[in-house]
C-alpha cells in the first residue's frame, strides 16, 4: 500500500534541500537514510516498511513506548487471577496515573483497537491484552464493572474524556 504524499508529514530535513518525511508525528522517531532516494525517512521502532520508497506496512505505538515494561509486567501479574482486576490499582501500578493528559490519550488510542474513538465493551474485555499480548481477558463481571466505572454518559462505551477521568480518579 503506497502512502500518498499528503499522508506523510514533512519533518525538517537533516541537510538543506533534502526532503524528509515523518510517518507519524506523535511517535519518537529514528532517522533512517535512503541514499538512493536522495532523502531521509523517519522510521519508528514499531513501523514496518516493506520498501524504502515510502511504502508503509504498519505504524503503531506500543504501550512500552509510554509505560515501563517492568511496571506493566508487575501489574499484570498482580491481576492474573480471574475476578481480581481493579482498574484503580492497575492504572496506578502501570504508572498511567502519573502520565500527562497527552500520554493518557495515547494509551486510549492504543486500547481503541477499531479506532472508533471509543473503547466498547468487547475492547474493555481485552484491555489487559492492550498492555501485553499474552495477558488474560477480563471476565464478563470485571468488564461490566469497568464499563460502569468509566461510562459517565451511559452510552455503553468509554470515550477519551471518560477514559481520562477514569485514570485521574484512580
């Protein structure tokens, strides 16, 4: 899939007169040179390019770009048993409560798997998997409890503002 030029944000060139492209402006980047193109492409550690000529296969941020892998592992271990999940303690343990509003929004975007702008009940059931792929799913009871805590407007899903409030109240 070729990414059209308008989908790429131009970043300051490393050398005057040499174009540079940024595949996702909110991610920390690594500069990768492609001399055959006469340009440099910004590539993130979670971006996969199948060719250097601006063909992007995927670009996604992972939870460990925002939170400590060690903290995530400890928190997931603490809630490994069924019916043990407590979102307040979990958000504190992974360090999310201490993060900036912008970082909390980025975590929300990672957890919103279908990119609908909301975390629906199905996504909430798999919330721990958003932190680590080998984590368990929440039980139906845990999922409903989390939804009830976060869904302030009663629409059956959690928006970014509701998620931010849920984290802040932890």
